C-alpha cells in the first residue's frame, strides 16, 4: 500500500477557506433570516404600490370593491411570511424548542392559505367577467382584455396552489430526520407564490402576455442568494434544489404549452364556472 501510495500520490484536497470560520458559521445561521426578510421585501415592493393604485380606482368608482377573501388572503399570506421570519430568527439564535412549538402554526396557515387561494382565483375571475359583460360600456373592452390575461394568470395560480403545499409537506415531513432538507424546502416552497408580487412590479422587464418566462427568471433570482451560498459553502447542489427542479420544471413546461392558446382560453372560463 505504501508503494502504491508513493507511485500514485493522492491529490491534495483544496483547503476550504470558509469551513470552520466564524464568518461561515455566522452566515449559516443568518442566511435564512436574510432570505425571510428578502421575501417580505419583495411582497411589500410588489403589493403596496399596486394596492394603493387599486384603492384609488375603487374610490373613483372605476373598479369593484375588494372582496372579503382578498383581505383574508393578504392576512394569511402576511402571517405565513412573518412566521417564516420568526422561525428563522429562533433557529439563528439557538432557541430550538421555541422554534418547534411555533412551527405548529404552519400546519394551520399552510392549508388555510391554499384554501383561500383557490377561493380567491374564481372570485376575482367572476368579478372581472361581470365587469366585462355588464360594466360601464367604456370599460368593457378593457375588462375583456383583462379577462384574457386572467386566463393565463390562472395557470400561474394553479401551479402555485399545487407546488406550494407539496413542497411545504416535503419540508415539514423531513423536520425530524433531515434538518437540511427541512429548512431548504420550507424556503423553496414560497418561491412560486412570490410570483404574484413580482408580477406587480411593472417597472421590471417582462415577457407578459407572450409568456411567463420573465416572471420565472425573477423567481430564480429570488432564491439565488441561498443557492449560491449553499454551493460555495458545501461545494455541491443540495438535494432540496434537485427535488424542487424535478417537480417545478415539468409543471412549468405544461404551463408554457397551454399559455395563451385558444384551447386554454376556452377551457379557463369553464373551469372558473363562467
């Protein structure tokens, strides 16, 4: 063995400049806190200007008042993001027991968020459909165009409504046996629903209504800080990202194949009961 080792010396492993350093351990603890804050910032930047604009339209009588389910959706989604932020702070500061106790709230918020989302989509669709048929004559053409856009947005809503609870379920089931998978899936799960906030940032370059490509690229940008740190720190792509891609990519390809097609524009109103 010594002779073989002498003839074929093992290649020395490149030293990891980060491993074991205080800076690396600090980033390990706080990267998830920063990601939770990043998610909240995206939602605020996307929704606050859009909400102010729509409130002004309601006050001017140019659109219907917000339905109750929309307010409920905002409350539940906001609660989930605050829960994510609080949970990441508890883990970063070493308060694991409090983290476990507070985490029970996710088993209530996640199903509630899914149910509210699936009620909200047809509610908004019906509201726009009614305006397109019986609203002020001057606004009807605009509402008809909005309704066509909602057909395609419905695809994004269905994708989010399916993938979000699926990834949350994977993350929650892994909490006892695989902490690494647990925390990454919990943070990957909200990425697709965050597209609703990105979609409202009208100052960003967009491929809409031709496709949802720009929206999806910005979602990849959203998760990029965590992904880059993971690869730099561990020198590999964690299994959580492979799971996320293995499920998200096929669903997204189906979405792209249906996007803005005559068949989908005829199917969407039937699905919505219009």
